[in-house]
């Protein structure tokens, strides 16, 4: 069970009263871990899906950070306008690729950058309160998006409430409260590991979006020591791999060994005996 924990992630339903860092610290304390980290910060007042990696699973953080996000929330208009006009402005200016400048309190440079808004749906309008659902590219600031919508409308707007409902394939229905996680851990310590196994997601299932290569059993030790993956090591290669893409290096038993950087596309890997993937992070 200890090994299972060390190679797992937990989908936490972060409460609006806590920072992402505080949630990670509590998870770390519950499990008595050396390492623990989250993939994608939520503001203290924002609740919902927070992906938390435990121990060795933190090494897979780079492929968990760039996942698309979905949110539901309430946008507050500073002056009331009709829903039709609001919807028209949003569909014209805030769907597809947009340019966004990160807010003042962000940790990144305040330079214009491109982000994709996949959709922004108005669920219900009640006076100045507008309940919405949106799906965005990783790194999109929802609070700033709403502010920009208000500016474009010419009346101003701000975010009243927000809840993250999806991170990639991780949905709010897969999430667990800190209380549930603590109860499951205590149950395991008393001899019942079933609740904890239901909460933990093995890293292999957490990175289904990452393309795979499978290597021979005899090659695993050298790869774990940092050696690159050679064409001679390969059993199977997933189609569609591109040069410089991060890929998962798997054992014949479908266990993640490491993450690597592809040196060429899938088709060319079949033809090479030498190095085809640079080992990046050994799990």
C-alpha cells in the first residue's frame, strides 16, 4: 500500500476557505509524505478540482500542469444589460483564441499572451448576476477574463464566485474532500484499505493523455539509471509521437518507468537502433 500511495495522485475538492498550498500541506501531513505537489493553483476563494500528486508521482507534474480547465461561476455585471447583448459580445470577442494580460497579483510576467477559450456558456441570468460555464486552456485567468468582458461591454464586471469542475479528464465527481481523505487514511491504518484505494489514482491512469512506448524488461534497469531509450529497447510504440514531445516509458506490465523526450516521430523510431528517446524523469 505504501508503494501504491507513493505512485498516486488524489483529486481534491478544494474548499473556498483554503489556499492550494494549505491543502497540499494537509495532504502531506495526513500521509506523512516527503514530497507532495499540486498541478494548477486555485485562488483561496475558488473551490473545486485540485490535482495533488504524492511522492514519486510529483515527477509527472509537467504532464499534469498543461491540462485544459472547466469552471462554473457567477459573473456580476456593474450595470444590467439584456442577455442577448451579453451573449453576442462574448461569442464575438471571447471565444476561440484571445489575448490576455495576467493580473497584477499573478506570479507570471504581465505580458500579453495567447489563450484559447473553448466555450463560454450563459447558464442563467438573474438581474446583474450571470451564472456561466466555461472551458479554457491552461493558464487562463478567469477573474481577468470576466473583467475584460465587463470592459468590452462598457459597464464593468467582476467575478462573484467560481468553482473548477474539470481538469483534463478529472471531474468534480471524482474529487474528495479533505475530511473524506483523512477518514480513508485512518481506515487503512485500522486495517481497511478499500476506501483509500478508491480515492487514490495510480499515476498510470492519471496520464492517459500522454503517448506511450513500451520497453523490454531487460532494459528497465539501465533506463532507471538515466540511460536513453534505444530502438533496440522497444517492444511497442504508440502512433502520433512528435519530436520533442514528452512520452511515457512503460514496462511490459504497463507500469510507468519514466518520462522521456522523443528525439523523432513514431514512424522513425521503428527504423533506429540507437537513441530514440532521452530519459527525462525516472518515476
